[in-house]
């Protein structure tokens, strides 16, 4: 069997890795990505394992790499992708990588610290310059004016204890949102014995921490007395104000301002050199960081894998157990031989028997990955269980197309998916971060087939944007009806709707070559005709799909050696399903083939026949399709009902009988030791085959004890499990058949939505004006609205609805017949993610 039809054969392999070559062997296995390691130290905590120190060193390096990566992003740079596939470095290179990385990170920290210190110093100089250049005039300047003024006291105060007091100044800058609070607190604390002047800076200054431009508020405070000065300094410190010295003389302030500007220019030059050196350091980080990140991640993965290995008693080798596909065993042995050649002792790999269920391995490619994802979303299959994905490739797009059948809509979906398929190798397309785009891109091949099948079913329904197309000549002739019925002008004027009688010669010429006849789009009973057709089509597709699922269960029973289930489960299930609902499908097909258009009015009803089948009765007004129909129907119902006890009791009784027979044989072997030894020897020789093919259902397996004795079957549990399975299948045949009617319902809904959209938008626009210019101008926005609504409603919303219903039909109605989905995937140890 191919790996796509059924999971590949997986074996448990024990590896003996020499201590000197264990790292290189595991590294090579990571490059190949063939094996999944089993944790042999599950009872040991992560802090007590052998290579925990190496893992911590790798984690410390990852922290350093994170710091370097953040610094690169802070500078507005991007890290390039590593070139080629980098192998995991040998353990002796870890110290060199750590020293090199620490030296580079320390150099980057020093340069970044110097840059921040210079930026803070430059910011202080600019603030000081802004304070001196804001034009705060000392309050005593008015006293030096020629002549008296309003503020000049008329009487000079006599000398006293305060005659030697002089005016002092406090100048600085504060953030604008703190200025009002600072001014109010200063006035209250100093009781008005000060003069404060606040002004906003004319230019914005760059914040050295955030790098964003910000406006500052400069202030100049004049006061008298040392105590008030202490209060002012404490308050400004509490508000984190930048305080600068302020000279009283105007010339001194100008000289200080020129000196500050000169210092700012010199500091800018130094800062420019620092930033150039910083860019050089960041360039070295850009070159060093990507390959080192990949190598350290691989090294950490290797040590984590080695921590899952156990140490031999002689401490000369490590013992590992891995799951590996049988077809990859030669590649595994060759890789181990090449990796351990330098150590002088080659690694050994040999297959061992196992009682645990192996993981499931199904290889996929670009095309099959999306379909396998649909199956795995329901549940990963048990080991070597039949895989529904190959059949889903055809059935899923087809059932979707049955609900979405329209040539125009299918063509749009097909072209969209085809564009993604053609551009799948472009880096910009694959690396897009939009989640919606990633979802569509991941299922591009699924969308491609969904669109292609929708075009096919659209031709069958004869619908293209809800409009019928005449590809072939119609099978109905209106001219023959008019010539032979004697329709007059008065009759035509009184009857808006005309009836075509197929019993009249020449009116019905024969069935349409492919799909629905376009004349039905003009008929008044168009909807009734399509309802009948699509309803019967849904039942036929549903019964066929479910019967195919039951047949696939045969391959599971044969592969797992459960041949008794063929007679006790599969045969009764097929008899029950086909005896009732298969007979319904037969009646539908028989009526299509036996009843012609001329005798359709007097054709018997399938529904009445099917009801009478279960009531064991007949209707005189409903004629049978064929002779002895009542006998056939009664026989099928009795046969279907007779399969229920077989399905309910057959498997449990067989399992209990087999267990009783094995107990008797075991007692006999205990009395005969020679025979017991032969039996044990045969069991050991056959153990690999048993481990490969002995995975049956849960009630038959019932666990694998370590002493290799068969688990005891509890009769109540076996009967209960089989009763649940029987009730689920018998009732499911009815409910699942009805569930397939969603194909009819959604197909009808899609067709009616398309018709409504055409009638409410395009038909309205086409009838707005008869003149060419008016119609052209009106059709532009109308067609745009029609296109937007078509994509938003019919493609996206209706497409999503049909997708979900097709998903339910596969998960519940189809896969439930043969697929358990209780396994787990093979997760190989691989460096593929690290390379990406």
C-alpha cells in the first residue's frame, strides 16, 4: 500500500551512540529529519539531566542574541536571512561563539551607553542655551533706566538689617505639563516673595530617551533671602527640573551662550563619530547574528535530544529509542556510520519490538497537504489505518461544487487559486504575514479544485451568474406545440403562461445532451423541477458516499487481521444500508430510466412506495414499478432488520469465545512445559509482525500489559461498546441520509441568491435607459456594485458556507464509517524550523 493510502510502516529503533560521537550523530539526524526521539528519562526532572549545563549556556546565548536583535531593530535595520544551510557547530566551538558574542554585545553596550550619555549632555546644553536665549530680563533692570518710573520708590528706605540683601536667580527648564503646578507651588510655599517668569521654547528639542521631539518650558525665578532660595531649589528638584546658572549681566550671558553653542557643535561632532562607529558595530552584528542564531538553536535542540537518552552502565555510550519509518532505516544506519567514523567506534541501530502503538506517518507535498490537513483536523489516524485523504481530493471539491455549482462563480474561484499557484515560489507571497492571506494560500490547491468542479457542476445546472446558456439545441419545441394545438391570437392574449405537452408529437424531441435544458429557465415550474432533481441527486450521492465509507472499512479489517469483522460487521452494515437506502436509490434511477416524458403525469410515486415498504402495505392508486415489487420490498426490510442482532451480538460473542479458547490453550501449555517453550519461542520470533499488524479496535486490543499476557475482556464493556456502535450506525443511516439533503438545500439557496442579485442589480441597471450614453454611464457603478456583491456574498459567504457543510459531510457522514482518528503524528527531530 502506498503511504498516501495508508500510513507508512514505522519501527522502534534502539540507538547505541558512542559518547564521543553522540553529538555529531544526533546533529546529523536533525539535518535529515527522519526520527522521533522517545524520552527515556521521563522520571528525571529537567534540572537533573546530563546536558542541562550545555542547554543553559545555549539559553544564555539566546538571551544575548535577543539583546542584539532588539538593538538592530531599534536602529531601524533588518536582519538578513542566513545563507544556505548551516550545520550545528561542534561543542568545542560553543565557548568561542560565547566569547565572540559577549565581546560584541559588551562593545555595543559601551557604544550605546556613550551615545546616550552624549545625547543627554547635548540635550542639557541645548536646554541651557534655550534658557539663556529666551530673553528673561532681570526685574532690577528697570531701576537702571534714566529718570523715574512708576515702580521707582519715592522715598528711599533707610538703612536697616535688610539693606545688604541682593536679588538671586534660579533658571531652568521643566516639562510643559508640570509648569502650572510648579508655579502654583512656588507661589504658595514662598508666600509671594519671588518673581517667576515661564516661557515656552521656540523650537522642539529631541528627547534623549525616546528620541521624539518635545517642547520645554523655561523659567526664571528671582528671590530675596537664603531660606526662600532653599525652598525653591527643593521644589525644583522634586519636579525634576533642569536648573542652570544664570548670570545677571547681559554681556556675561551672551558670552556664556556663545560658549554653549560652541560646546554643542563640538559635542555634535563627537556624537556623529560615535553614531558612525555604532553603525559599524551594528553592521558586524547584522553579519554575525543570523548564522549564530541558527547554529545555537540547532545546538540547543541537539542537547535537548541528548537529554532524552539514557546512559549505559559503563558510561561509554548513550542509548536512545527513536521512531523511524522502515523505508528510512538504511538512510539512518548510513548517517550514523558516517557521523561516528571519526570516533573510531561506530554507532549501532537495531530494530526492537514494541507494545505501544507507533505514531502515524503520512508524507505530503504541496498538493496533498491541504487535503491531509482537512482529515487531520478531525483526528490523526491510528497507525496504518486507511487514510481518507486520497479520496477527499475528489469527493470534497465535488460535494462543495454540488452546493456551489455556477460556471461564473467557479471560474472566478479557479482563476484566484490559479494565480496563487503560479506565484507560489515568489518570496514576497510566501512570507506575507497576513493571516487571511496565509489561510487562502495554504489551501490554494483545494480552492483550485473547488473552482474547477464548480465549473463542471455549473455546466450541469446550466447556470452562469444565474443565467442559462444555450450550448446545444433545446429538446423542447414551441413551434410544434403552436402548430398542433391551434393557439390563436385571442388565446395567446388571454394566457400569459403556456403549457408544453410532451405527449404531442414533436414537442419533446429528447433529453438535452449535457446538463439541464435551457428552456427550464423560462418555465414557471422551474423551481419545482430543480427541487425534484437536486433532492434525488443528493440522496444518490449520499448513499453512494456512505457505502464507499463502509467498504473502506474492509481494508482496515483485512490489514489488522480482523477477518471476523467482515462477516459480523461490514456485511450486516452494507446489507442494512443498501437494503433500505440503496433500494431507494434504485427506485430513483429505475424511474428515470423507465418513465418517459409522455407518461410522467401518471408515473407512480417513489415516496409512497418507500413508506409502504416499511408498513408492509400497498396503495391501489400507486402502481408498482415492476412485478413482485412488494415481495422484494418486504424481503429487504426483513433482511435489514435481521442484520441488527448480528451487528449487535456477533462481535462480542466471537471475542468472548476466542478468549475462552485461548484460556484453555494456556492451561494446556502449563501442563506441557515443552509446548509452552515452543509457544514462547514462536511468540518472540513473531513479535515484530504482531507489533506492526496487531493494532485493532479499542475493545479488542484492551491494553498491552508488560508481562505480554492477553488483557481480560470485560463482557459488559464489550457488549456496551458494540451496542453503542450498532445504535449509532442504524440511526446514523437514517440521519446521515437526511443530512445529505443539505446538498439540495444549499444548491437551491445559491441559485436563488444569484437570481435575486441579478434581478435586483443588473436587470435593474440594464432597464434604466434606452439611450447608449445613459446606459453606459449607469452601468459603470451598477456593474461595480454587482461585482462587489458577487464576491462578498456569493463567493466569500456562500463559499464559506458550502465549505463548512462539505467539511461536516466528510467528518460525520463519511469518515465516521471507517476512520477512528485516535492516533498521533510522527513528529521527527528536524532542523527545518531552525533553518527557516
